C-alpha cells in the first residue's frame, strides 16, 4: 500500500508539461513508459524505499517464524529462542539486519539507475 500510494502521488504530481510534450511529439507509449514515467516517479519511490524494504525483510522472517518453514532463517531463529542459545540468536539477528541493509542499498542503487541519478 505504501508503494502504491507513492506511485499514485508521483502520477498526480508529475510535470504535466513533460507529459504534454510527449503527446505533442506523438511518442509511443513504450517510450513514455521506459523514459518519462520512471524519471517522474523515482523520487517518490526513493523516499519510501528505506522503510518498505527493511519492513519487507522483517515481515518475511516473521512469517517464516510463524509458519515454521523448513530450512529457513525464521525457523533457526525460533529454535535458538526456544533453546536459549543467545549467541546464535544474536548472530541470526545480525544476519537479518545485514540482509535488510544490503537489500535496501541495492534497491536504492537500482532506483538511482532507473531515475538517471548515477553515482
């Protein structure tokens, strides 16, 4: 819902002159979809990407923990909590935080490339 709301705000608050210019020059919809709309929506997606990506990682681990999915980090986390293995519990927590951080940086870099902001 947060990503949809940000995309919707991006569409509503986009530069109407740029869209009208594309219509005047009769650019195909494929060109508009690939080159114009990503540049207009990317700032809105960048603002929400920090919270949504890390929240997605945490909720997926929580769902693994609740569902007791075989061979998952959520199941290992649960077993460590049951057996009071604090060292392993801290290690799994560190792995989850590290995965959330890496995915967040990857999504940010991808959004920079899509939006045309290369580092």
